[in-house]
C-alpha cells in the first residue's frame, strides 16, 4: 500500500477483493481495482453506483469548493453512460466550520445537482472533534437507466479509437496553483492560465455528451496517477493493447510550466476532468464534434502534430490485440504513485512556514 493516495492493485487483491460480503446475482460489476463504478441489474433497469470521499478545499472559496466536490462524486457514475440521478451524502464537518460556510457549500451543491437532474435522497450532517479539511465526509451517487446504455469499464474493443480529452494534469495544475498561488515563481500570464485549469477538472457533462453522441465502448476519468494510469486501467480491464501518440493528446495552457516548476511528471499527475474514451471508429467524428462543440478539447488541432498517423483529428491512438499501453512505441507502465500528493505536502509546508 502506498503511503499516500489510493491503494495499489496488490493491496486490493490481497485484502479487499477476497472479502466482499455476500454473493448476489444482481451485482453485475463489483469492486474492481481501477474501475470507477459498480453496477446492479434489477429487473429491466441498471443501477450504476459509485462512492467517494467528500473533499472541501476552503482555499477555493466555499461556493466553488462545493461544486468541485460534488462533480467529483458524480463523475464516476457519469462514465458508466448512465446520467447521475440520485445522491446520498454524509458530512463529518470540522468544529470550526461555521453555519454560513456550510450554507455556501450546500447551496452550490444544490444548484449543481439541480442543473444535472440529481436528487439528494438521504444523508447525514454533523460536526465532530478530530475532523479537518479537506476530508469531511463521503457520498454515494447512483444512475438509473436501461442496461443497454451502460458503458462498461472493460468494454474497449480491438479496432476502437482512443480519445483523450483535455490532456494531462489539469486537476493537479488547477488545484495547486489556486490553493498556493504565492508559492509559484511563474510569469503572471502563465500562472493565470494554470489557475484556470481548475475549470477543466469536471467531466460529468463531457461523459454524458460522449455517450449520447456515438457508440462509446469504455470511458474512464483520469484521476489519481493521471493519463498514464487511466490508459493502463482501461486497457488492462479489457485485456487489450493501446498504442497512443502523446503528440495527439492536448496539453492545456499552464500545465507544462507548472509541472516543470514542481518537478513532477504531468502524465502521472492527477487529472480529474480528463476522459479516456474507447469509441467505435465509425462514431469517432461524431463524438469528437459533440465534445468540442461544448468547448472540450479532444486531441490537437489539425496540422499541428508532426507525428500524426491517424485519419481523424482527435484520435490519440488505437486498440489492438495484445496487452499493455505503448506511447510512441514505448511501453508505459501504470505509475506506482501519483506525484501530486508529495507536491501538495511540500507546498503546504512552505505556506505554513511563511
């Protein structure tokens, strides 16, 4: 088990997977390392379920922190192809959080949930000694729909195109520069671009847009361990090989400079908001067009890639028989640890010592 961040596959396989309670016939997808959601099949309905911690970052302002926290909870259901519809949420708040601060969080969550068509069905709210920001609870989101609409995490097929939206490290870049702006010695315009990456760290609407636009076979939110981790998780889940060109994956303004300043690999850094999508080639253009019409970049602009070997703008790679992920011909392993955690700790210590 790593010191920080999610448990690795070895820990999961030894301690968690053998102990999952009762076997039930209605569980179509149970806990699996690297998979965003579980799935129930009840009669003629499918229910996608995902549980995550609630993380509130006061440095973002409580309105923005509430929306940010909710979107991350809902994202793991959205990548199932079923729209998030129901939410159960538990708050274990630090004693110093005021009523007014909580009201700002809850109001912003309500507004975002209402806009997305999500109903809060149950929850728990309390202050407890020993609780502290940012980890202030947990939430479970559900999506209910037709089983034929489910995008399975192991669904990537030989011949599929691989799409990557937004690119690496948008979450790490946006979060760290917003939480610790005084710790970055970057040109003002670069820092501003980096801070605006926080607006990219949301993918609920992108997932719904992609799944509605064409035949999407697999979809994954590239959170911890970033784009390299997500590519490996989707390929491993389906038992296939991914060949991708890094030049075909967008890199948003401010990302390279921020990661270079921190000394971290952007491809391994947390990047919630970026989707890895396996799609039927016949529907690639429709999916790319639908996402880009909503302002979400997919791939790089036509004519800007010196290494383009694909026929469609937006295609980062292809799925073939075999195993593993190859970037520009080189095998890319799943990162052992996300470097964002160490960067966050270092920036926190610097800020406290000033």
